[in-house]
């Protein structure tokens, strides 16, 4: 197949190739040091002059999240760990039943959350711990942008939990299996990804429902633009952007569609400052797509395996990507 991006501007020649040695399931940054989360046991730290592999788990790493000081990881060894910029790891929790720690999230002031089976846990920066039992296995976790609130996705909806309050969690209901959850940056909307090829959303103030459909596969990756006006999503043979500029969000509106390609979009990552999105496809291609007009820059040519992780450093000057076959790379823009 002829590459339809053969005439597009390219920065693919800037790639610093990395042999991760295992499938990459996440990418985070400490400053300009990229940290690749590997599917088995380890983190790979890559700075300008050094690569360091740090074994932290006794099995598969199932989830990761990060703040500016630590990377939190959950594994099938039943452990939640935090690893700092020097590669020092601390066990924060071990599940009493040795259940998998399959979701983690980071909040404000040192707070973090994790899940095992049907239970979601939170811990504040002061070490206070709370837990919540939900109707089914937890599908996803997300902290609200402000305050100490945690969204917990599960079968038939999302529970919005105030860990410091005695009240029961608010229920945002919709039939089906909810496998991911995210707040809009202004906190006004709550979006979940479903087992089916669709998203579901609610306006938090009145729980008004919204459905976002038209995908060819399950939406496994979503991210908010730097200004919070667009939600970028995977799950189809194009980048799908839902508008969130008004009080009704995408209700009654059509999405913006860019980056149309024969292969499916698997991962998206919005630039932290500019209206640009890194888009990773199932054949290993990475495009940078400008939200305003769909202009494209080729960041990586198609390869042998799907893109499995994308991440920017805080300034947006470095893009890192990981691939299912254990290859990875860094691009300095």
C-alpha cells in the first residue's frame, strides 16, 4: 500500500530509536527524562545520555499514572508501587487478597487511588486511606480537576465518590460495561468509554446524558486538548474530536474528524500547550495533527506493530512513543 503521507512534512528522521525489550504499556516524563512502562516487571528511564532499566514488579505491570515526583504502577503481583526520578521504588500497598492492581490514578496534593477487583482505594497526601466497594470489577478511575472527588467506572455506570464525606456516592447510570473514565478539565463533564464501540457522558451538574458513537472499535485512548475545548479519541480509522466549547458539550453536535487512514487509531496524546495531537495507528505510524485545520506532520513511518503508548514532556518539546513489539522512540521537536 502506498503511504498516503509520503508527501507530508516529516520529522521521522529525528527519531532516537530505543530498544525497550518488552511491549510498552505507558510513557511518562520526569523533566526531559522519558520513562517507558514495560508490560513485564520494569521501567526504562531514558535521558539524553543514559538508559536505565529498573525492575519493580514481580510480573506484569497493568496500570500506571504519574505526577511530577513519582510514577505509580499496579501489577498482577498485587502491589502498588511509587518510583521516583532516581529509580527508587516504594511499595505503597499490597492487596490482602493478592488481587491484581489494575487501575491507578493521581490527584491533588499527593493523593492517589488504585483498584483491585470490586474495590477502589484512595490515600491522601497525609496518608489517610479510604475504600469503596462498587457493584462490579472497577473499570477505571479518575480524580476530578478540583477537590477530592474520585470517579469510579463499573458495570452500568460511574460512581462519583467523595472519600471524605459520609454520604453515599452519586450514581451516574447507563447500562453496559464502563471500562474507562475521564473528567473534562473544567470538571463539568464526565466521560466513560464502553465495552461497545461508543463513549457515554454526563453533564455533572444535572446528570444529563450524552452518547458519542460512530466508532469501529472500542475506545481505548482519550485525551483532552490543552485548552479543554476538545476530547481526542481513538477507536476508528480517523482521529475523532468531540467539541466541549459550550455548556452542552457535544450534545447535538458532530465531531471533527482528521487523520483519516486505512488503519485504526490506537493511541492519542494531546500536546500540553498547543492545539496539536499525537496520533498513533495500528500499523505503527505516528502523526502530529493540528486541531484547527487538520494539518499533519509525519512523526513516524508505518512499521511492524501497533503504537501502544504516547507521551509528551511538560513543555511539549519532546514526544515519546512505545510499540507493542518492544520498540520505542523519542523525538525532540
